[in-house]
C-alpha cells in the first residue's frame, strides 16, 4: 500500500479513508496523521496526505466472550 495519497478536487476525509484504507472507520487515524490539513472539509487538487499504518486486530472481529 502506498504511504501517501494525493487528493483530487472535492475529496473528503471519509471518502479518502474508504478509498485508501478500506473503510470509513479509519477516518480518525487518517485525520490524526494529517493534522495540518484539518481545516479542509473538501480538498483541492494536489494535497499530499500521509496514510497511517493500519493494523487489524483479528480478535476485535470476535464477540467479547470469544476473545482470548
């Protein structure tokens, strides 16, 4: 996976998280990795965002009673 993403006009945080990280659930991590751009709701062309490293906790997919 690339470690950066260059925005296109009207990109939004949630759409970028879905497109680059696989889920809108990672929008918080994406925003934390790019605090200098928090003023944007919709991005212009050409903003280079750092993509955070996402680790998947396989136990998180299990119900609480099945986690080790």
